[in-house]
């Protein structure tokens, strides 16, 4: 499932100290990635956190992919 993470993930300094989270929730992206890394399926995550959708979960993976491709310029 291809999604644009920018439609689902926000970061504001007044919520979760600016940690990236699913828009409209206080669920941090790191929590979702941790569930996925532990082997949980999107449906298992939604069972635990019913405010989420499969697209929001896929957006977390898209967000992580973008972060992992970020190039740091050496000084």
C-alpha cells in the first residue's frame, strides 16, 4: 500500500514534545514502528489502537523509509 506519509504524520512542539505522531492522535510513529518490528500485523495494531487505519500505519513505514534515505553532509 503506497501512501504519502505527509498526509498522516505531524509534529507539533505542544504535543509529545514534537515527536512525530499520527495526525489527530497522540500515537507516536515510534510506537507503531515498534509494534511492526515486533511482528504485529496492521490488523493487530488496529485492534490495540482502534483510532488508527491501515493507511496511517503504512504512512509510518513510508516516513521511516524517507528518514533512512536522508543524506548527512560530512563537514
